[in-house]
């Protein structure tokens, strides 16, 4: 390549004209660059596997290239940030959609500064017992020993109604609650289903589950986004619809389809 400007007009070469024309036509006829969708995923969230599966399927249905921003709120700075009120609004600046956020079915409450997509899975607190036959909360005999985790919604079920006839045991964490169930110290446990499913994925115990029809027991799973990502949220919702209930149910098993 010359390192000085031309001092006289170069002679035309027909071949160069046709090469330039071919490149110009190719530029107009080539497919547009693939659209992108970015997703924030938290390894600490028990829903992490289905969140990634749903995000991947949504990107495929949208003909988009997925990009994943993976954090872990069990370790490092993410642990401290997760306790701050603006955590999700800040996290949503790093991706289009923050996957795996639970909202109460029928009464969703969102963190400040973000909106929610349509629900893509349903879960909640389940009544778990050892064995293959699930028990129902309403059918438990009086004085049945039922465990709950401290400061969770199920602690409110024992003051009135059928719950008042049961014997409540509170435990400091889901892990200690599960150990009490496994060792038969309690007959049943009201426990957060995503935690239970993640634990059972690495265990061989036979645990039956029943979804109780109790206040605040049913929760939907949504993705969060900022107003700036509203177009991406529309694409997400549209792609979820195109997946169809059968495909979505397979992605989110063992969780339920949202109503």
C-alpha cells in the first residue's frame, strides 16, 4: 500500500468496478446481524437450572443470540449487594432481563425501579412428607407435628382454623427443617419448593409434596427489567407464548405452569 497520496489520477480497471458492485450487493442482501437478548442469572437461586433453560429457549424462539450474566449471591460482593434495596434495579443495568424473581400470585410486589414480565413458572410453599403419598394440610389429624422455617409465610398458618389444632415446630433454616423431616422428628414440613427441589436433585429420599390452598402459599416466577428494556420484555413475553404450554412445562418441571 502506498504511503503517499496519488499525484495523478489512477487508470480505471474494470475488474475493480465489478468487485465493488458485488460487495455492495452483498451488503444489501446479507441477513441482518442476529438480535441479542441478555439474561442475569443467580447461581444461588434454586431456580437457576430452569431459568437458564427458559432463557435459552426464549432466545431460540426469538431468533436471538443469548448472553448470560451469571452472579452468585452466596459469595463476594454480590452477597452484600443483594441486601440493598436497589440491588435488582442495579442488576438490571447489566442485562435485559433478570431471571428467577418470585412474586405472590395475584398480588405481585416488585422491587423499586423494575417491572416484571409475564410469569413463566409457578411454585410456592409445599407440604412435604416422607413417602410417596402426599398429605394435605386440611387433612392432617389434630396434633400432627408440622415444621416450618423461621420467619417464613407458613408460620402464620397455626393461629386460627385447622392450623390451630396442629403442633408447630420452627427451625432456623430450610436445611434444618428438612433434617427434622428426614429424621422423623416432625410428620410434615411446609417448605419453599425451589429449595426442596434443589436439595432432592442431589439426594435419593422419597418426598411427597402437596400444594396447600392457603394464603400467600402460591408464587409465580417472573423476569425483571428496567423501562429501558421494555422492548426486550415484549420479545420475552412473545417468545414464551410461542413456546406453547407443553414445551414450557417440560422446561420448568417439576414446577407448575402459571395460571
